């Protein structure tokens, strides 16, 4: 069984809990941050296999975090999924991240989980 770490950067506690339940139920290890600055620190400390990023957060917004992660050589290859209700930014981010890596809130859990599996595999896959 592989240990796959997913960092969820989301300011809404109920949405963070939803991600925790969904992802831990599939065997992923979940790391959480409630704002952009904490998300950057956690990413640098814990080297996640994937990040799930909200856009509208206090202090550093998700687009700023995305830019900083992409410019950090240790993190630049980490896949990032944006899940946000900031609809005007989503089309622009689809051009940058790819259509399959941007989800609007509310999101379809099955589609999100399928995309996570495509990007990082499943914990129960053979190593």
C-alpha cells in the first residue's frame, strides 16, 4: 500500500472536513491548512503528492499560493487541483492547469476522486 499525501488548502472548516472524509475513506493521508500562508508552509514542510486549493481565502489567496508553489523548485511538479466558487477565475485557471484540474463548487465527488486517482494513483495500488 502506497502512502499518498494530499494537502487540502481551504478556509471553510466544513469543506475541509468533507475532503478529509472523502480522501481518508479512500486511504489517502490528509494534510490540512486553513489559509494560503499555512498551505505554503505545509507544502514546503511535508512535500505532498497533490494539493487541493481553494481560491478565496484570507491572507494569501489561492492564485497567489499557486504562483508561489509553481515558482518553488521543490514543489513545482506537485499536481494541483483548484476547487473554488470564484467562478470568474476558473476559466483562466483551466488554461494554466488544464480543464480536468479545475472544479467549481459545489463539485461532483466522483469526478474529483477519479481525477485524483489519475494524477497520483490510489493508496491500494501496487508500489
